[in-house]
C-alpha cells in the first residue's frame, strides 16, 4: 500500500487493512472503542457513556429519503445506539466550499434540526470552516455523539456458538438510491433511502430483560461487512438463511441491472443484532411492534468455526451453501 485509494473507504477489506496496518500502528494504544462503533467511558455518578465520531461526504448531498444533514445526525446517533446507549449530546463541524448556495445550507440545517428534536439530542458545540472553491465538494459534515448506556457489555467480542442473528429490516435501499442517483440508469420507482435513527426502535429492546450480545448498523459494506467482521472478531462461523433476509423488489431490480449483491450495499437505518437463542423470538417481536422494525427477521445463527478461517456462509432454499465474503474493491465511494 503506497497511496490511499477510493477502495480504502468502502467499509470492507481494504478499509480494514488501512485501519489495522496504518492507523492502529500509531493510535491503537490510545483507542478505547477498538472494533466497536463507539468507545465507552464513565461519567459522573458512575453512569456509563459512550462516544462516537463520524464524517459525512456523501454525493449527492440531497437524495430520495434524506440529505447530508439528516444522514450526519442519524449516523452518529446510530453509532452510540449500537453500544446499547440513548443518544444524548452531539457536536457538529461544517466544512463549506466557497460558492455553496445558502438556501441549500438552510435545507440541510432544517433536516438536522428535525432529527435532533426527534430524539431530543442537544448540541454541545459547533464549528464552521470555509475553504476556497475547489478545495471541497459543497459541504462536508463531522458529528460526534455521546450516548448514555442503557445496557452494558455489548460487544462483537462476545459472540458464541448457538447465538442467533436478527436483521431489523430490509437491506440495500440506501446504497441502491445512491447508485441510481449517480449512475443515471433512469430507474422509475418509489425507492427511498432507509436513513433514520434506530434508537426509537431499539428503546424497548434495551428496556426488556433479554440477552443482547452484539449490535451493529450495516452501513458501508452492508450486511456482508458486519457479519465478516463479527466472525473474525469472535473467531466463529455465521450461517445465514438466504430466503429469510428481507430485500425489497426494487433493490433486487437495481442489483440485477448493475450486477451487485444486496448484501454488500450500504444501509443507513438497518441494524444487525446478535442475541442468545432463548431470547431471539422475543427480541424479533419487540422490533416488529415498532413501525421501523416491521420487517425484522431471524436470519441465521452462529456456529463453531469449521476451518482455520472464520467464515460467513449463505445457504439457499435448496440447502446449497456459499461463502459471503467481505466486500472488496471500489464499490461506491462517498456513500455516507
């Protein structure tokens, strides 16, 4: 690896290698949230908190179902929710390109305000920088979220043989929407990004007396990236039932036209849950009771490793299995 390529931002194999071989070489000793979406720390009165930061450079900045402002709040809110936390506070930083239209900025800020109000998130600080024309692409946003832990010890390191995998909704809509917007394939459909905050759907799961092992929102690299990371982190195999994975017909159509797999497409409002088998059905029913979780489904289970390398396997209705590999290459840069 001599230079950074767009493939390093795909959320898959190349991105993981960049983090492990370069960033962790210098910063790994200081990183509390290694392998997770957020780092956990203790605040006053022994309350547990977690924090996550993310930057948003999506193109186009307005898309069916959202915009870069909505995405920036939802993305960081979801990252702390994946640690079993209620999102409470955020900071936000804007990098604006000279010449960016003020009315577009106001639309983005209105979207952010709506999402902040939805889950009662307060801003602790904000910053704005303006760079000369050509030194950025309209607008980049960084958000940092702090969440108050509702349940402790959620981690991909705790996954074991017999655990059950649950998906909160249908996959691939965000990636499909961005692909269509950028590829100009002229697809006419009502397909919209799934961009949304996940805490309202997960609130009752956190409050229930269930054994939640791990949580992850399937953003860059999609379902395939999440499950391969989990398999490697806990040194296990994961077996999925292909027919149980909810995928919208419109997403299937986009994948057929463009030669893509929905399992690798980005999502911005879907999470993967790993729970103990005894609580799997209860968790699924809690999710289905919320409007955002109506399509929640049990899609697979964790198995003891069958070879030297942990793998994710996809089984079809005929019982045939194939490997579901971690995404590689330049699938779609600037998806979030």
